[in-house]
C-alpha cells in the first residue's frame, strides 16, 4: 500500500476550501482513498481558542501545533490500517510549518523542541507542499473575509501573510506555488496538474531546466526570508538496468532526512522520477551499494521562492566563481523567470557534463574552465581543485 501525505496551504482567501473538493473528486476517480486533515486554526478559533483568548499568542500557537501534530498522527495511523486499498492520499489543510508564519523563529524552535522534533524533520515529514496564492495578490477584487469567521486580515495584511507562509515552507524539496494567473478554474486545474504530476498520474514525470550561473551573493541569499539553506550529501548506487539511483542525506545543523530516488530518462528535459523515504539505518545500509565509478556529491543548496516559481541553487566545494540553478516546471513549455540578482552564463539542461551523476565529467569541466581563467590546478578531489596563482 502507498500512503502519500501532502499539505495544502496558502494565504487568506486563496481557494483552499474549493480546492479540497476538486482534489476529492479528481483523485477518488483515480483510485485513491482521500483523507482530509481539517484546518486546526479554524477548528480552534471557531471553538473559542484563539490568539486573543489565550494568555499569549505563543500559548495559542503551542496548543495549535500540538493538536495539528496529534491529528496528523491519527490520520496516518488510520491510513495504515486501510489495507484493502492500494493508494491513500492524506491531505493536510495546512501543516505544522504554517505556525512559523505567526511566531518568531525562537518561539517556533521552542514549540518544536517541546514536540520532540526539529524544523527539518517537521517540514520534510510531508511528501509535498502546494501553496495557493492569496486572492490579495493578483486577484484583489475577489478577496473577502465573509466566508470564514477565522479570517480577519485586510488585503495588505493577507498579502504579507501569504509571503510569510511561502517563506515558512521554503526549503522543502517539493514546494509548488499555485498563482492567480487566469480564472479561478484555471487555478484549480493548475493545482490538480501539479498534484497529479507529483503523484505520478499517469507517470511521475519531472520536468526540469538547469542553468550555469555566476557565483551568487551568498550573504544576500541568506538575508532573504524566502530562501533557505540545506546541506546535501548525494551518493549514487549501482543499477542493473541503466536507471539513475541515488540516496541523499538532506538537512542542516545535524538534523537530517534521508531519501532514495530512482530516475528514468524520457528525453533531455523530461524523466520519470520515483522517490521514497529512508530511515537512517536503511540509508547507511544502502551506502554499501554505492557506485564507485561516480563520486559522492556534497553541495550546499539554497532553496529560493521567487515570483511563483521555486528554484534550487547548488554551491559546490570545487567552484568559487559559478554555481548551478535548477527549476522544476509543470510543463515543457512553461517559461522560466530567472530570479533577480542571478546572472545566467548559459543553459546546461542538455549538457551531460553538468549532471551530478557524472561528477567526474563535471570536475573535468571545472578544471578546464578554471585553467582557462589562469588558475593553477592543485588537486582534483571533493574539496579543492584549484587555487589562484600568486602575483
């Protein structure tokens, strides 16, 4: 049995209630048992438990986070008991990271510590996150507070909150932002298409473009609220049928999650991708099957939400003048809007020299570029490949 847990989040008046109906109808027809974890904030506020009735906002947020986590655990346990079905989709109407938008970082960390978890594990415990942009951003004429007693924000406050929620989830490996372009029906179709693509209905395609960029301003990236740093160790495993199989340790500050990904290439931009979570012990066992012909990749990734697209900027230890920017797209024809302050050298989507899996060729490309720029090659390994010659 396959259980997938996703988050439906978004700013005020984003269309989540209607979206739930679309998800229920669409994926029930596709053979899923669809379970909805109700929005905890609306339940509490409608029942008299609110930030303005509790002792402090922190007291309220702590109660909400505890109830959110407990509800998800109950729904996951129920899903695991449904052995008569093959596919269960658990849809959380907001997730634990939504609370971060209403607290300081210190308060949020205190809540997580009390719940015996951390931000990396809490965020990445969901398989995917779908953010519906508030009507306050691009569809202001449709913004209203009349259909939700728990909604009190003005248009300006709703837009600001929408940005905070995107920032709260930035860093998740599968975050999708559903904008207000076109009609509301177009927005719902966009959402269904994104969820379908993630679930692999009919197949789990990943459509990605990749760019070689000039080395970004790291200090600027780390100042952005909609940008999060993660550390990645990526190891490729042996494969008998030519598929690319990798395992990954992903996280920061000693807090990590582990995944295995299998990719089958369809064409230069489109590939079938299947991902599953690993325990730490499973990850350590699979390391024994590493492909010794391919280098282990260590990189720092900056996840950046810009406009309505989600970018991944990879910084490698053997480069100090350039980096790789990747963006996943809903279709092969979707235009890419390069984020501000990023300078593209060229697109390398179809260039095998810039595939992580072929890191020996990647290193060779680095050495050639650095040599042309006057660097003295010292040692080709995972940490140092060149140094500037002394004048």
